[in-house]
């Protein structure tokens, strides 16, 4: 009995229109695309929409840097994004932009409805103002110390270390990331969305079990901290939509960004004749699912459903969060070549490799996943090439050569049992796709691939063919293998659509989920086409070239990129001390080095150290004797060509003649710790 046809709207978070898609982004779009393709394969009316998030100060500033308009920037980036998605087989039914008339109309409508219903207020607040650039600073252009955990260099709206949210005015020791200046405080009128008005509806939503347990726990923490009014306005200059009846004030990008889901659907409905209200009305029986990263859960789990409810729309059926991507166990890094752009990946590797590997790692939780490049190569080569496609390649030759490309539908008993077992697992695999348990689904599918290869190995059709080429048993075994290949490639169709399409061409048959559940093999004398390679192995050389190319991406020759991050704990291990240079000598044969004898002062027992320092271009020995410097006192001694250096002195400056040490009268004393 077939399940009733569902009407489903699926979205991924909107990629920001100021930069390229990278493999970290692709976790989400591949996860969503697999789910959407699965729903369509099951016969449901599923629409997958997206758009570029095109507003905000970063867009405006980047356009200024490039000497173009924001509209020109977002138009170019949109084409780049859509090309990347298309080439990764991410199949949207509609792709739009938040900088669109549809989005302006819906954002204005929602705002005016919220205001009419008493959910918008205005009041003066103290803002941070950049005195150099003469502009009020958006949250993300204020950086400083988190007022909660005191982590340094955090953004003005939330801390990436402890997850706290706050206002730019609360940031400790703030500075403008635009000019570097210390902002001044000025009063400014802002508009707010009264989030606490929706406490009851949000609590009911949390209790509905439509959210992941980890996210529910985080939401409860936010509830305990209090639902504060949400600042939804920003000041000119700003690239976005002006707030009605508030000249010079613009909707904060996070207000109109999720409304972009509605705008993209509106464009789709206008193009296809579908009814927009059927999806978003309060009494809708349609399903709406958002796939997002856990870093934007706050906006999608609190503000977005509250806005929708306050404007008399339905709230989402569910919001599914995923974790972040690491590469080889670490945060993506440009210096290591693991910050890999989508286009760089596509220059060297098949997109279906990454789709398969991500699926093999993804489950229904919000845990981070790791792209281990060595395991990536081994896993794809072993599973997809060595197990799955191997079934088709080893069986097709016999069928095409000895049986005119014709299959039989009558299998040997043990082969029939294995085929029916794969059919019986159809419902389980279907449920695993539905619950986004892709990694579990792949384990089940590959277990059937193993069983198929084992029974083929047991019967050894290649040996039977040597005795009698037209042996019916050979046709039975190989027909079984090709039917199993169709079944398993069909199960993987949402994950590897290109491989599935090539397989259907080769097998001369199309596949949907109903076919996979039928248990009916391809008919007697069904003709297949000649086998051609369906997918090739990943070569280590291709991965190495991709990594090397990623090291160079976006790295102009005149730039010196920042090295990989170190933890605060690593930095805290350094014992920095003030030291006096009591003697300086020329190092024979060395172009840059001076040999320094340092006095670390009374706190260290008047300890003396010998350090080789590359400061000869700036100082003669007699110039620096008696000067102060800072030394890393606990650095392990290092044997060098010209002797052993028992530490490292620190100096500032661009180099050459401009290398600066502390002056003798700077107020520091030898032995003092530097914190």
C-alpha cells in the first residue's frame, strides 16, 4: 500500500553573497539535496528553494573595495554560487536573491503586520560610532572582548567561544574593524521586535518534538537567560531595504534574510502557477523544513517562528541543524590548503565523491563531521568503485558477450534470497533517509554490496564460462548481479544522482522508490547496453594538487597570510621576561645575527643567557648594549650553525633598519614578566 502524497517545502540557509562557496558550506546543501531528491523519488510533491543572502554592511563595503555597486557584486556572486551548486548536483527548484522585489514586499508586509499587532517598539539606545569613517557601526564591525567569558577579538553581537549574545555597547575594549579606531558612544533611535511576546508559542514549539534534542537544550538555555527585544534596524549607510516611515533606517539583514525563503517561493509560484498561501497560511497542511548550520540556530529557532506567528503565518514543521566541517581533524586552513573552495575541488575531483563521503558521515544529530582526506580516498575507492560499481563491471561483460546483452529473471536459490533480502530492507533504508540518518543507510546498502560480491565469488561465473560460454548458470549469476546493482545504485540515487543516471542508461531502465520496493527483477530477456566506466578511482595526486592549489587561492603575491591558529593555552605557556643586553658581539660569517648576552634580572637569580638575534641590519653592537628587550625565557635551547641560542628576543618593526627594542628608561626592569 503506497503512502499518501505529501506536499513539502525544503530550504537550505541562504549563502552570503560576498564570497565563494567552500566545502564547509556544501555539507548543508548536499545534506538537504539528498533529502529533497529522496522525497521526490518517493513520489512526493517536494520543492527545494534557496536564494543568496544579499544585504548588509559587509556587502556594501566589499563592493566599495572592488569599485563596483552592491548590485553588481551580488549579481556576479549569485551566478558563481549557482554554477557551483549545479556542478555539485545540488538541484534547486528555484534560486533567488533577498535583494528582490518579492522580498521587499514580503518583508514590508510582515513588518507592518507585526507593528499593527503591537510587536514593534522604538527607543533610543547608545550605539558605537566610528569617528574616522563617520558611521554607526553594525554589530559585525565592532570587535573586542566578550563581556561574558572575556575571550578576545569577538564580534559585537555574539561570542564564538561561549555562544553568548549581547549588544556592541557591552563589548569590552571595542574597536572598529573598518578603521581600527576606538568607537565613541552616541544615542540613536532603533526599532525592536518584542520577542518575549511569543514566549508561549515558542515553548509549545519546543515541546512539539519537531526539533533535535541538542537544539532544544540550547533553546531552553536562551529561555532561562530571558527573551530580550530584538534590534531590527540599522542606520545608513546600509545596503538593504529601508523601513517604511523611517527614513535612513534599514531592516537588519537577519530580518529580511529568512523572509527570503518566502520570496524565493513566491517567484517559484508566480512562474509555475502554484499557490503561495497553501504553504504559509496558518491552516496549511503542507510541510515546511529548514536545514541550517547550528551557528544560526538562534535566529531560526526563536526570531523566525516568532515573526511568522506574529504576522499570522504558520511556523515551520521542523528545523534541522548540522555541525561544522573539519578537514583532517582541524579547522579549515588556507595555509594548510584545507580551506577548499567548491570550484577548486571541482577542478580536480568528481563531486559525487564528496557527496558520498559527506553522506557516509552525516546523521540526524548536530555533531561536527571530519573530512579526512586519506580516509576520503580509501572510503570512496573501496565502497563505490571496489564494491558497488565492481558488481556491474564484473557481470556485464558476460551478459553482453555471451548472451547478446539479455538478462534472465530466474536466479539461483541463494542469489534469489540475497536479492529479496535487499528488497526487504527497502523500508528501513527509506526510514533512514527520512530521518537524515544517511551514514546508517550507507552501511546497510554496502552490506548488501558485500553479500552480492561474496555470492558471485562463490559461484565464479568466469570459471563456468571457460567450460561453457553459454552456460545458463552464468547468465543467472550475472543477471542477479546486475539486478542487485540496479537495486543498490537505486538506493544511492539521492546521494549519487549522476552515477544513478549513468547506471540507468547502462541498464536501460529507470528507477524510483516504488520500483525498489516491488521485489520484481528486470524482466526476462531485458536488454542492457554495453558497459562503460561509470566512475573512476580517486588518485592521491588529484587530492595533493587540490590541496596545493587551495594554498594559493586568494593569496596575492604581496600578502603574507596569518599562520594557523594556536590556542590561548598554547600562548600562555610562553614565559616572556624583560632582559637587559649586557653585551653584544658580531657573529663571524653571519649576515644578520648578533650574539647577545642577556641579564634576566634578580627575579630569575640574575641568570644570564646567550641568544642569537637577527637584528644586525638595525643595530651595531655598541648601540644596543644596555638596552632592554623581551625574551622568551622558557624556549628550548636551539643549536644553530653559529652556536646555541638559549632563547628568543622579541622586537617590533617592518625589518631592515626599522627593528625596535625597548629603551633603557622605559620603566621596565630585567626579570619582570610580560603579560
